[in-house]
C-alpha cells in the first residue's frame, strides 16, 4: 500500500497543459534544466554500460537524447514526454539529421513500452510532476531489463523556498508546487524493487535582478504552480505588486535569489549481479 508521504498534490492535466503551452519558449528558459542535465550526464561517463535501448523520461524538446547518443553512440533513444507539443519541437530539431531516435507521447506513471525492453532509463527534472511516485518508479522498473540502470534528477522540498515564504504570508493556498524529500524518494525506489539506491542533494541558487523575472522563467518552461489546491483565479495586479515587493526583502548583493534543491539519484533494476560495474561518481 502506498504511503501518503509518497504522493504529492499535482494536477497532471494542468502539468500537461502548461508544458504544451510552453513548448515554443522552453529552449529560451531551460538554463536550470541544462545545468542539472549536464551534472547528471557526467555521472554516466565513467560507468561501464553498453545499452542498446535508452528511454529519456520527460524528454522535453529533445536535448538529452542527443547528449545520450554522444555518450552511447550505438544506442537507440526513445524520447518520452507527456506533452505532445514538446515532442513536436524535438522531432523538428532532428528532422534533417540522421538520428536513431523515436518519440513517444506518454506518462511516466504508465509508460507505454514493453516490459523489460530498456537497458537504461534517464530522467531529468521530470519526476516532480508525477503525483504518484511509487507508481512512476514501478512503471520504470517494469520496462527495464534486469540489471539496468535508472538515473534521474528531481527537485526537493527546499526548492523555491523564498517564493514559498512570500506567498504563504499572503494566502493559505499553495502557490508553489510540493516536492518530496530525498530520503522518501530513496525509500520509494527500494519499496518497488530497485536495488542499491543512491541519493544526493545539491543546492543551486539562481540570481535575478527582479523577482518578476523568476515568475517569467517558470512560465517560460511550463513550470508554474500545478498544485491541486492552488488558487484557480489570477492574482490581481495590486496584490502581485505587494508580493513581489516582499520578495525584494531577500535581495543580497543587489540580486534576488531563487533556491533550487536538486536531487540526483540512481538505482538498479533487480535480479542481477553487478560485481564488475564501476560505481557512479
């Protein structure tokens, strides 16, 4: 039985709609996604793997598929995303280049791939949009061959702590999405059958000249608040000005900070000995 700690309050229909709407602007605002992806991919460079089939879960506009192909040159890549518009952008990018890549519109909580068909599952900053994490992890475990690697990044509860504090002083409703603790994520991996989960947390601070630019960045990548209990109506301009003015209290050295708790993790599908594998660094 799932624990309520493993579930987060996410409106998945809202998530899908936001990312579809942000498809054309995504690449102009995805600097955090690129930074975290590079950190995650660097952990694969020293691992002894020869995957034939790789799935990028939450592939967005397709950047990671190209980078995974650069590391594993003989692999076939499946780009999977819940937002069809994102996949459309990815397809158009690769249209004139021979790429052994396919595109699947699907949900990480119910991945439409054959059981035990993938050798590596990669996911960068997508799992935080899955309201039922045990179901998502179980779905990943199902499509992986025994002994295959699942490597991912997601966001922890200290993400956007400044924005959360500012909004909480003006409303009891959630204005920033909820994120799970690193230890709960690791426990969930084990509970669905993954072996040897390793988790680490890194703090990344993005500095802005003005807090309104943070909100524009979040909207630009489709990452606005998707909490089920969110305020359904728009925040009025005068109220928004008060909120942004209060955010200005966090200003340091002339800049407005936005904190992200980035969780990096990996685990192995079950039923295989990995005595000859190199550890992920």
